[in-house]
C-alpha cells in the first residue's frame, strides 16, 4: 500500500500529462480511503461495534476503484502512441 501510494504520488505530482488533475484527485481519494480503512479496521478490532467492518470494506473498495481509475488514465495519456514489437533475431515485425 505504501509503495503504491508513493508511485501514485510521483506520477501525479511530477508528470505533466493530459490527465494530471484527475490523477491528483484519485491519489488523494486513494490516500484518504486507505487511511479510513485502517482506522475502521483497528476500531472494529478494539471495540467490535456493528457496522464498523462494513465501513472498512466500503473504504477498501474505494481504494480499489481509485487505484483502477488512476491506472486507467494511462489509456488517455498514451492514446496517440503505437506499440511496435520487433523480433531481434530477424529485425522484422512479427
């Protein structure tokens, strides 16, 4: 989780791409929902109140969806690029 947040932070705040603003928003959503998930998890384990684990699960889903949304932005960043694979043995396209 920590390395994923570091990666998201570095990509969102240092790269100037078309989707930079959306990446910054999704990074903050990911960070805050991860923090909430941690709080709900420990609150559930300490006090065992009903509904707390449900809130933990919801915040975990928000972490997942914001991570998916963040990495989906690469589609828009690389939309005008083509990937070309070359066979090194023959120096030709497969």
